[in-house]
C-alpha cells in the first residue's frame, strides 16, 4: 500500500485494499521463500491474495520503461514482450488470438496509454507462472481458478475449500454441500464422492484433449484441488503444471538410472546408452489421480452397502488397475481412454442404482 500511495504500482483492487479498506486481512495460509498466500475478506466474499515473491521490487523490471516513456512504446511491442515471456515461462507459442486474456483486453478498454505504474504491475504479474496459467484458462476452463483482481504483484482468486489427505473423505463434504447429513447417510456420501470423482475424470479429459498441448500435473495431492458448491473439481495450485513442450524440456535431462527421471509425479525412463531421460512422460494424470485420490475412496469400503457388492468390486478393480497399470497397459496408448470410460460407466451405474433405490 505504501508503493501504491507513492504511485509505484497499480491494480483494480488497490483502492479497496489500501484506501477504503474493503479488503480485510484474515490470516496467512502459506509463506515460504517469499511466496505468500493470504486469506482475506472482500465485502463479505472470501478471497485469496497470492504473490510468488514478497516485495514488488523483487520482480524484474520491465526494461522498456528504462529506455523510453510509456507513450513511446507501441502496442505491438507490448504484445511481443508478453508473448516472449509466456513462451519462456510455459513453453507456449502465443498468437494474437491467445494474448488477449493477458494484455489486449486491457488495451481495448483504455483510451490512453498505460502509466509506468500499470506497466510495472502487469510485468510483475507476468513473471508468475500461476497467474499466467490462470489467465490463459480464464474463459476456457471450469477446472481452473478465476482471477478476480490484482494490486501490484498480488493477484486475487476466490477462496475454495481445498482437499486434505488427513480427513476421511479428503474433501469436507459437509462444508461443500452445506448439509450435515452427508456424513451420516451413506447414500448421500456416495453420491457426493462419485460426483466429485466424475468431475476429476472430466478434468483429466479436458487437460488431455482440449488445449493445443496436453497439460501435465506433476504435483497431484488433495491440497492442490478444491471443490465448488456444484462439486466441480478445481486445480488451485498449478506451480507444477506444465504444457507438453515445457514438460518435454523438463524431463529430457541427464540420468544414470530411471529414478533420475522422476520429476515429482511425472516419470520418465532413462536411456542408458545416451544417459538421457526420455522426453515423453511415462505415466499420466489419470494414473496419479487414481493412485493418490481414487484409492482413498474406492479401496477402503467408503462406498457403503447401498451400492451392490458386484459393482463395488468392479470399481475397486478398475481403480487398482488404473493406479498400478501393467507393462502392457502402459504401452497401449488407448489404455487411458478405455479406463476413463470404464470408470465413468461404473460411477454412473452406482448413481443409477441409488436413484432406483430412492424410487
């Protein structure tokens, strides 16, 4: 706020944060090596303020501001530098049809040039992979957080209930659904869990097929996902999410054994002749989600007696095969598609059984 009052930074949340004080600090959720994640209240709405680095001055300056006045910087130059920054960060080639979410939309809404403070603030945001990722997916993915504003190097997203590996159902079903009976009623619990599982499968298909490149999630754990009221799964921490070009660059490293080719939840294989890891990921998002999330639900009899035993066994077998595929399964490129369809069918069959029971 001192920087804002001195005219060093700008943003559509700065006034509410620093002047009217409509953005009220609640508590710090995460702080490590400069990265801050803060819970705040904004006029009765819970939001998260995030920044990769603690101070505005910690970010690299937009060097064009040192060379000329802002009114001398053509729009085409701004767009070029945005595209270059995104290419370096995410490995994506951006065209004018993609850049709008990051910059052009601001240009079209203005009749005058950006101020130095606005350009400096935007440049600090563009140096944060997660912010760029969320902005790119802003209007095309229901499985990514929406950016609702910013002030300098801090940007705001909605607060959603994240998962927790230590709770029985991973996600707090009672808080999400607003019903205390969801824990005591095995039918309601199964319906909620199966709907969340179906949303995970939708997200996997979406990240695999709906972009120019496949999106790889390399840090899959309950805490990195949240659930909306309609039980849609949302990726809320994407520091370890990479599109295919960047993923290949990360994996293709020097190695002496296969373990050297493991990058968090993204695995590759070591070629001992060249001592280089394969650029192609060996496992996939589906396998890791089955291993780290679906196992917890469907291999521990959380389903309850309301769903037939035969269906429970089929679902458990499918989840087990998904989490620990055989070598033959791994080389079968259609294996994931087949397994997603099988899991879909089994989950929907369970819901149909419960609807029949209600009648």
